[in-house]
């Protein structure tokens, strides 16, 4: 769980490195977002319940793991139970298919505990090392958006920086999410980076803060900017609703705690591989 991507200082090839902060190394299960104003609903919303259940601190335990070859592909299967200090548990079965060209297909079956609240999100948290500041994505944008905040967001290809994805709300909270994303790439100044391609659609963000960083601060000036780039790769988010001054999210925008499957591909990217859109369409074994 402490493996992260690093970059060799001379060759700039991506390799596996180590981190002392396992909670942001990843890819780790993540079902928490720093509650937004609408998540409170005058004290009766979902945000306080996410906090009370300590969903920001899901500790993983590997129940079973196996490695085998499938032709030229290495397949890793893992059963992992992630539990919060308050006992809330998400069971997951994840399969990694690793190809010789560095592509990795990831498929996860989630089985979360039932509860009296919807999940904030369902996905993964991981970090990239310092220097990966350029973000390109194909999805709803250019500004931040959520599943019930999409009318003003057009599907397209957008480029921005990690710092530009942060939204300095007066009270620090979740921000920077992009919905209905087909693929995104985070690169350094030499065009070396990592691409994530969704099997269908996904949500993602790239910030210099973890969800817990945003949760602990009350105002933007209280945040300590991390050198690393923190990624969230999510199957879906709970809708925002209007709970700061009205009703909560509509039922169709709630993220119910029920079994779900999420698939995506992780790919190295270098400029000489061609256009990002073309690389996103490549079959993993090519």
C-alpha cells in the first residue's frame, strides 16, 4: 500500500517508489470528501455522519492475494477489507492486469456496509511525486462540477495546472472535481506522466491537498500545500444538493452504499507516444 510512482532523475522513467504517508500513497480506497457547505443541512446532513463514522481513515487489511500469468500478462488478485476506527467496512476484490508495455488494467468490485447515509464517493486516492503539475482531461469542464452540477459544463478536452484545479472557497471544503471524465493525464514539464482511462466514466481531481487536509482546515490560508500531486479517481460522487439553504441531493443523485464495479486503466505517457486521445484509445496489449 505504500508504493507510489516516482521518476528517475536522469532517465525520467516512471518507477515505483516509497512514501512514509500510506494514506496518500495508494492507490488506496477512498470514500471520504471534505464536507461541502451543502453536506451539513443545518446539522442534519450527511457530512457530520461521514465524520462520525471516521470514513476519512479507512485502514486496509489484505485478506487474500494471488499472482499468476495469463499468457504474457501478469494478473494480481487481492481481497481487501478496509475498516474505519468506528467499524464501517468496505470489502473489495481488485484485479490488476499488468502488460509488458506498462499498461495496467484495474477492476474492483466494492461491497460497502449498509448505513443511514449515502457514500460521499467511491474510488481511490493516490499521489504522484513533486513536479507533476500539468493536467489534461477529456470530460465535463472546464470548471469544477459534480453529478448534479453539470448543465454549465460541456464535454471537451481541457488543459490546466494542478494549482488551477483548487477552488479557494471561504470555508475550505471538497473542490476541483470533474465528472463524466473519459481519461486524464498528469505530466511534468518534460511531458512525462501518467494517464488514467475509465472503462466507462469517472470523476477525478488533482490537487496539492488530501481530502483530510481540506477537512482539517477552516480557511484556505490554513492549508499547507503539499509538493506532491494528490489524485482522486472515483467511480462516482454523491450529489451536492442545496443543503446550505434548502433541500439535500435528489434521490437519483445519491451514492447508495451498495455493491458496485469500477474499472480503469493506468498508463505511462510520454509525448513521443502520440496524441493523448489516441493513447487513451489504445488496446492495453499494444
